[in-house]
């Protein structure tokens, strides 16, 4: 249970970072996500 919660939090953190950097970086990051 704990691992699942941590993994989901990390996933959302990465998603938020990708969204913030998505406007600056090339679309390669969007494809990776």
C-alpha cells in the first residue's frame, strides 16, 4: 500500500514537472510522458 502511494505521488510530481517544462522544451518530452 505504501509503495503504491509513493509511486503515485512520484508520478504526479513528474507529470507536473513535465507540464511546467513542456512549454519550454521540445515535444520530445511530451512523447516520453
